[in-house]
């Protein structure tokens, strides 16, 4: 298991939407580049939140 931290910033202060950067180690593992699309799967189970991020191969 790997563990990384990222800082969260405003993507657009007017809409309050947020953005987060991918650590370079994750970029290497997923082989993503600017313009690629990420897929996010979220599961709530036993009061815990599990998030799985993957490169969307269908885009």
C-alpha cells in the first residue's frame, strides 16, 4: 500500500469548486498525462469512505 498527501486548492473561487494535484508517483503508476480523464469510484461502507482512482481508458 502506498500513501501520499496532496494539497487541495480552489479550482474556481467563484464556484467554490476544488482541485487536487496527483503526486508524481501516482502519475507514473497510472501513466496519465494532461488531457487524460480520471475515473473515480466511491464506496461508503461501515462509516468509512473508499475512493478508487483510475485512468479512464474509454476516453
